[in-house]
C-alpha cells in the first residue's frame, strides 16, 4: 500500500491537492461527516438556553451543572475506547454505534421525569457523542491530506456556523413555548439521516490492528472523576467543604485517580497513553484542548442563565447572544487553514489565544453591568479566537502521527477537551453555587445572578491564562503534505 501520510516538516511549503468539495469523488463522505458533526454541534448549544425552563419544570438548580459534566465525562472516558475499536474494526461501525447511542440517549432525555433521571440519560448521550465527534475528525484525517483539510474545514465549519444559530434559537423557542423536551427529540431525525449517509456512502479498507482495551483504566478514571466532580458540586451545598463527607469524597476520588495512574503505567494500551506526553507537540495540543474545553463550557452553560436572570431577557434573546460565540468559532476555523499553511500552527494558535484573552477579559470586566450587546460582542471575539486554537492544534496532532496512531491521537485530544469541559462545568458550577449560597437569596434574583456571573467569568479568564501557557510552549512547525495517492480508507 502506498504511503499517503501527511507530515510536519519545518520550513517546507504545502504541496498542491486534488479536488475537495461536495461534488468531488469524496463529496458524499464529506456530506456524511457534515451531518454527523451537526448532531454534536447543535447539542452543544441547544440545551444551555433551556436550563431555566428545565429547572422550573423538574427542579434542581444546584444540580444543573451535572447535565453538562456527566455528558462530558461519559464522552471523555469513552473516546479512547472508541479510538482503539476504530483502529481494530474500522471507523464506520464505531461511528454507527455512536449515532445509535446518541439517538437512544436523546429519546430517554426527552422522556425524563426528574433532574436525576435527566442527568442519567445525558450520560447515555455522552457515550454516543464520544464516538461521533472524534470519528468524524479521524475519518477526515484518513481521507484528506493536511493541505486538503484546510479546505474541508470550510465545509465542516459551515456546519458549526449554521448550528450556532439554529441550536440557541431552537432552544430558546422550545423553552419559551414550554416544550423544552423537544430539544432532545429534534435529534431523532438527524441521527437517522446521519446513520443512513454513513452506511451508504463511506467505504473503508481497514488495516486491522489488534488492541487491548483498557477497561480497568476506564472504570478507575470514571469513578475517580465522578467523585471529584461530586465533591466540587456538592461542597458548600449538601455538606460543608471541611466536613467528613467532603473529605471522604475527595480522598476517595484522589485514591481512585492515583490507582488510575498506576494502572496506566502497566496497561498495554492505556486510556491516556504516556507516549503522548513524551512528544512535545502532542503534549501541548492536549493541554490546549483541556483549556479549550473548560473555557467553552464556562461560556455556553452560564451565559444564557446569566442574561435571563440578571436582565430578565427571554430565552430566545439569551440564545442569540450565545450564538455569537458559536458563530465566531466556525467562521475563524474556516479561515484557519490559510493561516497555518502560511504561518505554521503555533503562530495561528497564538493569534487565536490573543483574541480569546480579549474576549473573556472584556466579559469579566463588564459583567457587573449586564448588557446583551456587550456579552454578544465578547462572545463573538472569544469564539473567533477559539476557532484559531482548536482546529489548527488538532490537525497538527493528527498530522504528526502515522495512520494506526491517528485514532488514538485524535481520541486523546477530544478526551482532553471533554475532560476539561467536565471539570470546568463542575468547578464553575461550584463558583456560581457558592455566590448564590453566600447571598442567601434565590439564583433568580437579578443582583445575585449578576454577582455569580461575574465570578464565573473571572474564573474563565483564569483558565484562559493557563491555556496561553500551553500555546506558548507549543513547538514551531509548519504544515506540509505530499500529494495524495492511495488512502487506507479508499
């Protein structure tokens, strides 16, 4: 089989590529990836605008961060398992399995009768998302070279652009009409369409590699992170931070995570492979993904609630303000290919981080004077920066490894982003809950909502600062890809 792997070569310009687009030979597969990506893209924004309506219906404001944390934790832990399964059995069956689980979880969420039930069913959705999103990225990495992916990003980014408007708008409309359950039922036709397109259009020739799935590591990581998130969210709420219950929960989580670290050293193919951290490019892009996840969840889960409670705006208006964030991301991501092919990955990422600092900094500074316009502008600037960070960094990671490692490299990056979001949702939820508890007034009080929002946005800015460090440490490399010939997936 002829080698078609993209390479990272310092100082070498990219080569020319074949036709890329929906009308090209690989167009039907690209369309299938776009629809599959749309599942996750819409889900990323449709729920946040409906949180106040869900809380009014089933209760549990203090528990609502779990809707994001449990989904993202399930997604994070399952990503590495799916990555290995895809390297053994192929991308297609894993993608179809993920779509099926996402469909099941969506139906169950729509039928949920309480907040605990909804949280449990969100975990099922997360298990499906853990396959869909990274498999879409991996398939794109298989069939397109680095230079070609600069063009395909325009198509995939258009999905996020449309979803950034459709998601918050639908969430706001369903919320205002009192039919928030339809934010989950709307996934049913999309799942069926995505599965049909993948099954019909995607053909692959699998280079089968036997893998040993690290079930022990997955269980230890899931259990440990669940206890840590439980301790963070319930501390100061269900029990005092220094109470025996709090200490026991955190100690149990720490012990399980320590056992996870030991298990990973002995595992033949660990959930979190240590060779990733021995390669500077992969290590820094993984840390970037961790930060991106925390920043993203901090804004998407708290901006709508902040605006609805502090200003009393309807869910639709709050959703449109959030749409500025998720619109800026795909617009800049679609342009990022030109930048990283011309300048290299690191300069592109640093430009993006500068925009993120500006956006989150302005949001934190202006939080005590709530304004829909100011929030929207800050979110757009942040989203534009995130698009220049997330896309080039994951493509750099993919391009630096061989085909049989690409699933693991992509999965590790997505794992880090999901883990960052899960931890971010818990930590920022604890910040918001702490402010509400200290005030002695309900979370719906405008003054309390303003104070809790300001505290959350300041914490997000701290996360941005840590992410900037990872960007600065990223090695200087340029993208180069040989002309394509034969792909392992055909």
